[in-house]
C-alpha cells in the first residue's frame, strides 16, 4: 500500500501507522497515557502559542519520514515556525522538531527501539519518552546528526529546540499531572 493509499483509507478514528508499506494497528491508550498526553498538549501548545514559536499537534496526526518509508503518529509533536511549510492537513512531511511518545507495556519496545532509531535517522531534533508505568522520562537531543541522551538537572529538563522551555519531570510522572496552566504559571508565561 502506498502512503497516499494509506491516507485515503485511514480516518481520524483509526489507530494506525504506515511502516514499510504496511498498516500497523494499535490498541486504544490507557487513562494514564491520555492524562499525560493531555497535559503535554496543553502545556506545550500554550507555551508555543504565547511565544509564537510554531505549532503543537497530537495523535492522531501523521509524521511522514519519506526516506525511511515510515509514517508515525507521535503522541505530541512540535513544528517550528520556519518549518510550517511542510505541514499539510493530515500529515507533516519530514521530521518534527520535537516528538514526545508516552509509552506503555504495549509500546515500550517500539518507542525505545524502532521509533528512537527512526526519529534519529529521520532528523527529529529532540525526542522525549515518558514512561509513567516505570516512573521514568528519557530525553534525547540531536548533536552532530545523532541523538544523545540528556539528563534533567535537579529534576528539571531544558529543551534544546523550544527556546526557553523547561519542564519538571515530576509533572510528567504525577498521577494525575498538574493542570497545564499551573505549569505555565511556574514558567512565568502567564500571570
């Protein structure tokens, strides 16, 4: 199946990705996954909109990495303003500047293995893996064409691709996460 055929077949309610010409179906996300994703979307979208830095989108939205013949649906993706020319109605052509995956037992090997390698080869600028079940978050930044792991400093991670953005790891692992507005106030983005 070509990517164009996949796009014509796949609708907003289908949980699927396109990998090497094949459709890969996924299970619905858990409550915890949804809460972390909802926090990240609200937090990142609020920050990016206020700072006028680009666009934040979430699954189901495709990121098509043409050279790899892969189209993934990251849980959260950020596209810088200067890269918005690659944004189409139903997919992003090429790598996002930041991708976040909220992982689970079902997706852990894929997120830490296949997707880490694909996102690195495909040119994603920064990749976060949030694992609420294991209570850990991994951050990777692109340096010299490769991902290197970056560790939080005293529980705070500072983004390399979103200017001025930092996040407390505890926000990502709390059950439930704090309201996005509380986090944005702490960053002094809103009063």
